[in-house]
């Protein structure tokens, strides 16, 4: 179960970074980082 959570978190982080580099807009980068941190907090709290 922990392995699957790790894979899921890793894929979300990778997708977020790819989106940040492809768009190149500062506002969207900040928003994606903020959303990523919120998702990471939720996952950590649910473990």
C-alpha cells in the first residue's frame, strides 16, 4: 500500500513539474506549487 502511495505521489509531482516547465507563466507556477503542497499535506495526514 505504501509503495502505491509513493508511486502516486511521485507521478503527481512529475506531472506538476512538467506542466510548470511547459507553460512558463509565473502565476500558474505559483498556483501549481501551492496546490501540490496542499495535496502532499492531505496525503501525509491520511497516512
